[in-house]
C-alpha cells in the first residue's frame, strides 16, 4: 500500500506500508511547498497539489510513475510537470475534473478548481497533457459574518461537485455558494462524442446559521442529504437535497447536531466523511479535545451522535482505505500538530474505532495534513 502525503513543509511524501501491518517500508520525498491538499487523476497517472503560501501561493502538477524496479527514474516516482505561482492567496482545497478542454478525447486534459481561503475565491485552471495552465477564471465572493476575528470576509474552504453544479463552502460568510460548472456550449469532438466547456457561473447561495462557519461537506450515497461540518459552532448541519429540476429548488436545513465539547472553547470542526457503507459520519475536532465525533445516519437521513474517538492533535484530513479488507473497515488520519499518521480499524456495527498503528514522522518530513491513496495492492 502506498500513500502520497501532503505536508506543511517543503516536501511531498510517498510512503510505502506493509500489507495489513502498516509498517513503513520506504519513504520517498519530493520538493514541494505546503501541499495541504492533493488530488489524483482517476487513472492515478497525475497528481495535483495546492501550495498554500499566502501571497506567494500556487499550484503543482506531477506525473506519478508506478513502481518498476527495472526502470530507472531520473526524477523518482513523482515527477513535477508544472507549477503556477501567484495564484489567489492560500488555496486549501482542489478538485480535478478530467476530460474537458478535451481535444478529441485526450484523457490527460481537464480542469483543476481551487478553493482559496484567504483570497475568498474559486479559481479554474485548464490542464493540458497533465500540465497546469494559468487560471482562466477566478470567481470572487463578498460579504462577512458576525464572528469578527474569523469572518471579516469570504473564506472558501471546500469544493464539491454535484453533477453540473459546484458547491463552494464559505466559512467567512456562513453559506455554501452554488455555481453552474459548465456553460451551455456543447462542442463535437473528432471521435464523434460531445464535450462541454467548463465555465463557472454563480446561481444562488445555501445559507448556514449565522456565526457557524461552514467548512467541509459530504453527500450521502443517493445525494438526498448533505452533511456540513462547521468550524466556529462545531455542529453537523443536515440538509435535504432537491433534484434541482424546478427553478426554485433549494436545499432545506433539517437538523443542527452539536458535536463540540464546551470545555474546550478553542475547539474547531475540520473534515467530515461518510463511511463507505453509508451508516456513520465522522467529523474531526481540533485545537483542544482533539478527535473524531461519530454519528449514526438514520433511515430518514437525520443523524444522532453515538461516540467520540480521541486522536493525535489537529487532524486536518482523513480517509478510508478501500483496499483488500472489507471496504470501510480501516481509516488513516493525518495529525498535523503531533507530526504523525494514525491507522484505525472501524467496527461497522457501531462505528467505533480502534487504534492499530501510530506512525510518528521526523520534523524533516514536515507536518502531515492530507493524503491520497495511490497503490493498487490487494491485501
């Protein structure tokens, strides 16, 4: 099993783990600054990463080479293809959408979309042959919220695609912006298929409670409900999702579930993920009482809190391991402040977690904050 790990630091990591033991077999490092979010292309040939560096922020693209002990690689397993600097400040999340700007079906073309925290923007970067081009569109938002020290302006923190729509979670203005992702132009390709051009167009906003600071979201499997973790009020917000067939269809807020611990006033919500079987939600809490809040998803889509798992300090991101063992029974989390990666085994019956492996990283490697599973290994 191989994990690509983004860090706050000067290095991108490729870590090879033993089968089921999670013992480290090898760590390779590649120069890249503050790669706090990553995205692999569906065929895992290309890797895209933000470079979250304030006014000197940027984006990277890399080619990822499969392991071949007989083939020398002058640039290692991860080869940098392109870099764009001077982007909107502090991109902290990105999506890669393949196949657009398609040039007769070339799968190596597409677009990268970035959520820019300090810039309060969403940026669109064309990708051709796996290489990033300068942004072709930047959508700027305005507004603020009642928490003056955190909501002085828009702070876009997370992006999610929903068919032809893009949802941009805005911590600074207590809303989720909904944009049309593709314009109405349909272009024929030389192989007879049709292509749509990506072009962001603002449609409407989904309001969140004032001062809640929405941060990340996830949909259930059939897209009937949306779950949002908030950073300022430490809640999971549950929305019913329409099919958007009518012009005035809008999501409706159904539930606000507190998941924070009042004894830690600086605590802040982080990431949120749905288990692969759809039965449990997991949401990170950081900056005091750090861990994962666990909620059970009811048949009607509403949720109830069922547990809490303490973890290493400041979990920015986590993911389920989809390989080998029954899907969803193992989770890996990235603990920034403790400089460690932790592996947990999940009980699908009640959602509880058991720590299986705690991997500390030397300061040389940076602070682990995000991961992407690369390996195709079967356990």
